[in-house]
């Protein structure tokens, strides 16, 4: 087998599963302000609150999202470093995040 920089192992019966190196996604640093925006476009009229600018890793974002969903009594998700909370609960989310010591702004309409 050649060891060129252009070659890679495609199939082998003696090594088992081949795991590719996963690329680490680096998010740009924000300005330290957490923004809460309401969005309905592309969601069939259903509104969600998007929380952006939280400077945490993925595991901490998942934990924060779970806590916010539980306190708001609604569903949501974490996608690409943005926390989505179902419904228009911006005022409650602002209070909860400010209680955690974050600087929060309401963005959008």
C-alpha cells in the first residue's frame, strides 16, 4: 500500500471499522451579548425564539437549553450553536438568562 498524501484507506477486511477524523467546528467569538430573536419565517406561522451569542461549548448549550425548556414548559432544540425555544417567551427567557449573569438584548420584531 502506498503512503501518499493523496491516498487513503477505502476498504480493508483486517482493520475493522474505519473512523474518519471529525472536523472541530469553531464558532466565531461574539461581543458578549446574548440576543433573543423571534422567528416565524419558514416555520408555517409557528413562532420560535432564537437565542444566539451564548459563548459555551455544545454540551453546556444542551444543558442550558434543557433548563430553559423546562422552565418555559415548552419544546426546543440546539442547532449550530443557536438555541431554539418554541413559542414567544422572550420576556421569560430574558429574565432567566439575566439571572444567570448574562447580558441580554431582545433582537428583531
